[in-house]
C-alpha cells in the first residue's frame, strides 16, 4: 500500500476519533450540528462531482448515474444523518462498513496525491465511514435482531435491478458485469459471474461479524 493511501486512512481514523470525542462532550444542538455537517460533506461531494462532469461534457447514463452501491450507501447515510430512519441506518452501517471499508483499503483509483481522483475517492468513502461513526457515537445506533438479513435482502434487490439494467444496456454499475480495472479484493473471488456469488458469501460473513458484538450485547442484557 502506497504512502498516500496510508495517509488517507490515517486521516479518516483520526477524524473518526475526533467525532467520537465530540459526541461524548456535546449534546443537543451541537451534536445535531455535527451530524448535519457530515451530511453536508457528502451532499457537497455529489454536487461537486456532477458539476465537474457537466462542465466537462462528460455526463453519461453509462457511468454517471447514481447507481453504484456506494451511491446508495451515501444516500442512506445522508438520510440517517438528517432524518434518522431505521432501514437507512441499517444499510449505512452494514454496507458502509462491509463494503466501503474494504473499498477504502483497496481503492479503485489509478493515481495518488495530489490528483483529483484521489481526493474525490477518499472524500466520498471517508465521508461514509465517518457518517457511520457518528450514527453509532452520536445517535446511539444499534442493529436490531434480523437487521443484517433485511440489509442483505435489500442489497440483493439492488443487484437484481441494477444488474438487469447493466446486462440490457451494456453498463457496469456495481461491477456486476465486470471487475474493477484496478486491483481490488474482487481479484481473489474468481471470474465473472462466480465472483458475484463469492461476494454474496463475503457479504453474509461481513454482516454477521458486524452484527456479532451487538448480538452478544443483547444476550448479556437479556441474561442480566
């Protein structure tokens, strides 16, 4: 892993710690302000990207629609930060950590600092991770029993709908028809379409691990 990517991960980790500290010290309006600021950061990213594409004449339905899974997760984060919603928070937590975190560690980018590609990638993915930190530390988010399966079903509905559009129109949203061009964890999951089935197994394992601490906490609370 390159130094500039390690730097990005370190910055995200430090900001996450600062958010936790702020949530412990702040309450009421100040904490709500922090949540709105994080939501605004994600909205600003989306607006910036679309303005850039429009200015360059590069808006295209084949790759510029907000149909990537990370776009759906980003929308869930913004919704949860501004107007807490159970399903949106579940999607933000499980997909934000199980999907966005590995993508952040193995980014699908070709250039590092000071490229705009680098900045926009970590702006988006780091923003999602920090939003999840706030949901837990600032809003007291806890997955409910069965949340992981509801999110898993939601992800499969997304894959079925977007995958059908990809196949019909020659797109590749969600990498459902082809792997990323740059090295990623998908390289270890087999060729198409088998890597999609492998991702299903990875998703279940990841969701299960993310649900485990909360499940154990519920059991301890029930036994107390």
